[in-house]
């Protein structure tokens, strides 16, 4: 199974010229723990996470160093740590060496990247631009979507997924569907719905998409007054 079949899209991104406060607002608003940082052309130049924003003087969380640690520490390291904890600019605090993959990277290779590099998510890029993100949750979604029967058509499943996403984009009550996985014509749905009828309507809409044999509806009903945009990264 390829990354493009389970990745979350569209991707929430942070502009390269954003402040750390704007970045924090974006992460909290989308209920995600990290987001790619993109330049004016939409190309990924880094990724900013909660970990990059948690050590701040404004909230008294900058780690202290003993006099011995300060004495032995390299001056460049001290300067870098100061910049990352005190700068107002996302470009100064983000992680620049991003572990990324392509749309046709196999999930086993994505899992290996996560384990080898100690990361929870891998941006999926094409020509430097972010096409989606594969998180550990997406890997589990891919696992659940696997059925025992052989003979699945990867190209056919990709087409089914594209048709399902296009159909759901037409309906306001399907706005909170956060991910779609198609495997051998079986479509798995994740996300939120504001009511039970909305959840059922999503299922019916997907059942009517050509190529869909069965729908596994894992959408959760959440009242509209507490529902936030759904983003499983």
C-alpha cells in the first residue's frame, strides 16, 4: 500500500513568515501537533511542532543550565538554543531537516522512516510541495483497511478514493470527514459529523460512488457547538 492511499489531505501549513504565536494558533485551531512550514511558492522548508514552541520565556519554560554546563557548552550551541527559545519567527524555531517521502512510497518504508528517525508523521511531497501527511494514525487506518482477499487493484482503489473525496466535497454535512481509505473497493471513513443523520448521509453518498463495494463508517457524531475542524495528524 502506498502513502497516497492513506495520507491526510489537504494539509494544514504554516507560512514561513509567521510568528510563533500565529503558528501556535494554527496548531491549536486544527487540533494537530505539527505542521509543515512553506515559503511563498508553497514549497516546504521545515516543520514546526509543539516541541519547537514549548520552551518559551513568556511562560517560564526555558530549560536552565548549571554554571558547569554553561562553561562546557559550545558557544554556537548556546547561541542556537537562545535563538530557538526567544525568537518570534517560525523560521528560527522550526525543524529544518524534515524526514519526507513521496506519494508512491510504500507504507512499510514510511513506518521504517518513523522508527529510524523518531518522528510521528512524514510529509508527502511532490516537487518540493506538500501533497499530504502520513501519521501513525494513518498507518493504523491503512492496517484496518486491509482485507484478507488478494487481487486488489492499487490504481482502481486510488480512483475510487478520488471519486469519494470529490463527492464528499460537494456536501456541507461531509465537511468534517478527515480521511478516506479505499482497499479492494471497501471504503473506510474517519472524522466527525454534527449529527447522526449527517453521519448516515455521508455513508449513503459514498455507497453511491461507482466502484464502492462496501463502506466502513468510523465517523464519530460530535455536537456542532463543540465540533472543531478535524485533522488527524
